[in-house]
C-alpha cells in the first residue's frame, strides 16, 4: 500500500512539473529512437549484421539522436496533451518525424559519415512514427475505453442520437467520449444531408435523416436527442418534436452562441430545448455598440421597473453603461430584489429604487424634479386582459391617466426622450387592456406637440417567459401532470424573446425613428401547437400523458392579433426589422379624456367601455358574463 502511494506521488511530481515532464518524454523518445534504429538494421540484415554495419550503427546513432531531439524540439511534440490529442497533433507528429529523418540525412552528408542503407532509413522512419504515435495516443484511447467501460456498468445509460453530422456534432461527440461526467451513450448521427447518410464520423455512423427519426429512435431504443446545429430553423425543431411526440424523449441543444465560439464545444454547453427555439423567424439582430451609444452615460427612469419588461430594460441599461437608473414600481418586494441584483452586478452604476404609483401625479412630478432623467421608459401598465374587462376603471386610471402623468412629468423635467411600451392588442382592440393601451399611444403623440421631448410608442406581441405569458403557465400545468388549458384550437399569437423586446425598445424608442415603432415578428404561432411541443420537450406524450383541454375564448380575447391597422400598413417604412408607421389621431381625444377624468367614479363598466368607442370607433366591446 505504501509503495503504491509512493508511486502515485512520483507520477504526480513528474506530471505537475513541466521540466521533469519534458525530460521524461525526451528520455522515452531517445530510447524509442535507439530501439527503432537497432530494429531497422536487424530487419534489413535479417538479424545477421556484418561487423562493418555494427560499426556504422554506433557511428550514426549519435547523429540520429541529435536529429530526432532537434526535430522534436522544433515541432514541439514534447509538449503533448495525452488526453486531448487529435488530428492536428497527429499531423504535427508526422511532420516532426519526417523533419528528423531529413536532418539526420543532412548531418550524415555534412559530417562525411558512411551513408546508411536506404531501407534502414525508411524502416527507421516508419518504426519511429509508429512508436512515437503509439505511446502518445494510447493514453487517450485507453481513457476512452475506461470511460465507456465505467459508463456501461451504470444503470442510467441514456441511449442518444446526435442531430447534425457537421463540425459541431463531431466536436460534441469528441467531448462526450472523453468525459465521464454524463450518462450519454451515442448510438449514431442524424443529418438531413443524404450524402452523409451511411458515412462514419469519429467511429459512429450517420444512420439517417430527420424524416426517419421516429423509426430510428424506436429501433435503437433512444432516450435522448442532442441537437448539434446551433442555428437550426424553427421548422426543423418542430419537425423533430412532431416525429418524436410519441416517444418520451429528452432534448438538448447547443446554444446559438456556439456559432461564434469556433471549435470550442463541450457537453456542459448543452441546454434544454426551449420555447424560444420554436419561434418561426431568426432572432432580431441588435448591434451592441449602437445600443450602447444610445444609453451610455445617461440618466434613465423606468416605470414598471420590477415587471418582466421593465426589469429587463433596467438590466440592459445597466449592461450598456447608463450613468444613473431610477426604478419606479408599486411592487416593493420585486423592486427590492431587482435593486439588490443590479447593485451586485453593476456596483459602479447609481441605481435608485422608488416605490411609487404612476397614478400619483404629484409623486411622478417629484421624481422628475429630483432625478432629472434624460430618458423615460414607461413600462408600467395593467396587462391582464380578463381582469381589466371586469375592472375597466382601473385600466383607465393606470393605462390612460397613469401614462399621461408620466408623459407630463417627462415634459416638465425636460427629458430628452420618452418611450411608451405598447402592445399588439392595441390594434383593432376588443379588450379594455388593448383599447386603453391604444389611447395611451394617442396621448404620447399628443404630448409630442407640447415640448422638445421626443415621444415614441413601441408596439410588439407576446414576450416568451414573461409573468403574463402562457409559457410559465404551461410549464406549471405540465409539472403538475396536466391538463394544459388552451382557450381555442385556432388561437394564434406573435411571440418574441424578452431580450428582443427590450432591444427593440432601446434601439427604436431611443433612436428617434418615429412616433410608432413595430417589430417585424414573422408568423404567428398556434397556441395549441406551442402546448403540444412543450409537452413533448418535457419528455411526455401530448393527449396521453398530458391532456389538452379547450376552455373557450376569454372576455376581450381575439383569435389572432395584428401589429398595425390598415391605415398604418399603408404608411409603413422598414428599417432593420423595425417598422415605423403613422396613425390617425381622433379629434375628440382631449374632450373624451376630460370626460373620463371627471366622471370615472360614477360610470358603470359598460358606460366606460362605451366612452372608449367614442375615441376608437373600431373598438369591439366584449361581453363579460
């Protein structure tokens, strides 16, 4: 036992000390070269070396050793990673060995030594190459074998298919093979390039295409799918999920960022397949430098700062170097957590949490005078569609007059830019939430006439993963075992990631591109398809493990949303995925707002909705049971 410990200490000392390690490797290489040269002579003369050749052997051996050591040093093959050696290292080894042979022959000529037989030179080169490569690559193959052996003894083996037989797939497989910290057992590759089908990639066969995925997964008893195509189109992701919807598989994918990491990839980079991967369009590109130029060194005030959109706005403002950020929200708990998080990550930025209600006009004006913000980003709003149908007076107070208070504050304190967060539900509205947000857009445009502040409304669809999104609701329902509730089998919605939403807000809103900016959001997604795919991504079977039930459209809810009215579509302009549009302004806006302001407490919900229709005739009033 003591001897084993002593041996381990010696090995550890050699491995950890680079000088000792290099000396040790040089000693092995010199020994192998000596053996190789001796074996070459023995093979050439069939074990019966004449006396003259023995003398030549001893004369030439020092020259060969000097040549080999010099070539090893030049090609750096003494700096060898036994665990991670690959193709480029093998190439370096071959070049170094050939270089050693050429140096040896040159030394023989210059030193006027007897020339060895050509067959001896060829044999020595071949034997040395095999020996050098053998002992350098053997530890790697031994490590692979040991890892596979240990993994085969485990009880939780995950039989796995890698989708994507390209460079990312090959690099992923390489990492999986040399890592023992997972339970994946790769059975093969899947690739839609039919020319690759049947070929062997790093010892594993490209078994078939995505169209054959279901049959292949069943045949090989697959439990996991690893998607090694970082920018795989959403339609392909959906095809994969549809093919495997009855198989209870787990799904992992390399992140999009891998595309910018060149050949750096590992199993630890794999992420769970997310609803974001189902978006039927490319992510909207925002130049980081362009956004930074808009916010760096400036003072920004964010209302609704503790909400989903508001908190992401605050994080990106901090990320891009705002000088001072004022977080305004009525939710003191979430506000405090956000403040703590930002202060921890960005200690050099001045961050001020303010518990305040945007309906409190005096408090808004006080905050404007206190902090003198250059940019005001107004994200505070009541957004829950069914609840606002029941309490339209609260939507009026918050979404209309709260917006007016914040806009007037921006004018009063001399803010340079004001950004109003709007929604696609404001287009041809059928809900109280949508119509009050549309009126908020009108207020912003009206205020733009009164001062130097640049006012802009930014309109977009649903944000994946936000507090009011269906995604967290579906996740909770799936975790509980179902059922997943969808209001209607044909209901569709636009979706975008929260990062894209905030990128649009900062770029379009602060970039002064127009009074109304809209993101080109591509196609709408059927909510029932989203539900089915999320169930499949969870390793369950829709309708079998998790039921989907249809509950009927809620008050104020539409089957599909629009991003612009017909009039706005006629005046649209396109700029890097951003649409700018001009909309009509109702002539009676001010008078109707004054009416609502003076009588809101005395009006019934139906009367309040009728007053909305006077401002927006196309508003469709929903009945509340």
